[in-house]
C-alpha cells in the first residue's frame, strides 16, 4: 500500500528548491539505445535515465508536499546502485565509488519513507479499532510524527551538504564524458551478454528463494526481496533490447515483490513499535501501550497470511515464466560475440 500524499511538517528554503529544479532540468546525454548497441553504451544510457529521475524528484522531495516524490527519489537511488553493480565490468573503475554515496542518500530518504508508510498504516488500523483505542493511539501518532520531523530535518541537511553537492557534480561529469572509446568487454553487443547478466541474478533469486520455508526468519525473506529487486531492475534496464518480451515475466515479479515488500513493512513496523515502547514507554499511558501491542499482533497475523501466499507467487516466477523468458533471451543472442571497438554515443 502506497501512502497518500500529505503536507510536510518542515519546508526548506525556496532558493534551494529552485536551484535543485534548475539542476534537474540539465541533460546528461542520450538515454536511448538501439538493440544492436554495445553493452557499454547501454550501461551509460541506463545510468543517465536513473540519475535524471533522481534529480527530477529532488525539488519535490525538498518541498515535501507530495510524499510520492520522496518515494520515487529513493527508488532512483536503488536503481542507480543496481545499475552500477549490473554493469560493473563495463564501466570505468571510478563508477563504483558512487555506490557508497548512493547508499548514504538512500538511507536518509528511507528514514522518512519508512515513517510515512507506518503513519499511513496506523491510520488504517485506527479506523478499525473501538473509539477508546483511537484516543489511546493519538499519543503513538504524535511520537511517529516527531520521529518523522527529525528524519526529514536530517534528510534536508544531507541534501544541502557539500557531500551531496560533490556527489552530484562527479556523477554528472561521468555521464557527460564525450567520445569515450569502447574496447574489450564494453564493446561487446549487449544482446550477447544480457542473457548472462539476467540469468546470474535469477540464480541468486533461486538460491535464496528455494530455502524459504515455514520457519524462515523475516531476514531471509528480506534477502530474497533484495535479489528479486536486482533481477527486476536488470530486466527493466535491458528491456529495450527485447521490446515487449520481458513484460509478462516482470508482471509476475511485481506480484512477488509486492508480497515481500508488505512482509518487510510489517516486520519494520513491529520493530519500530517495540523500540518506541522501550524508549518512550514511560511517557505513554497503559492504554496506548496495550493498543500498540494489538497493532503489533495484527502485523504478525498479516505476515503469517503473506507467508501462506508466498509459495504460489514464487512458483509463478521461477517455473514456466522463467523458462519462456530464457528461451527469448537465447533466441535473440547473436551466435558469436563480435570483438570490435566502437565510439560511445555522446
């Protein structure tokens, strides 16, 4: 469930918003590529798309009027990290230094996003409980909103920092590099190597997913979710090489990812409730603590229900759908890689 938009408690300086909006409008180079393109060209084009998405969402994230702007900016950081990993062998060595910076930015965004999700979930639970419990939960909402204000202040501080400014400048320069001569692995046709990149991520999904059982820890399902994201992102990054061919599989992946995402949200919510009770319990009325316990129990029941539906969602991804996709990938793979150098698109 995606939270509805709501007004942020803290509005940054309008000058910073205007500067980020102007910067977001900058072009970093071509984002399209032909199916015959070498993998190095595809890699840079994908990075340009995702970095442009991150920059486009920054003004809205700073304003805070629509929490979906922040959500989409966080997704862009994840996609950029996934792209840097997927194309590591064909990108300049310096590109990998950005993964740590993207992790830092994603963590700052995630601190706000997780609380947005939990506040929206709390609103849903409040609508279903007796009136007396609703009043008791007002104190919990106040605590979560306080936490969110703190997280948003930390996020704005990060976006205004020299570290973030340096990251944006360096990454932009990487993407604008002109007339880079491609040789070796970067010059191989993307259709030759894409099947291997995709299958490597599918194998990691299977390695993690096949171990999931009734007694698996929440961390095991979260690990599977991460592998699923990496596979899905790889398919989306390389999808233009297979027009219309990857969507059926991706749709099934989305169902599995949504299930695992709800499971993770519930696990995070329980941990946060436990932490609030431990850290702030002395400030809360017994009725509020009791209501928090009831909410935690609802989350646990939700997790149990999600686990019950997991095997079918997982099977729909890993059986016939994967075999059909793999057949397409192999049919379109050139018979022999062409070893040649080519100029990257500017």
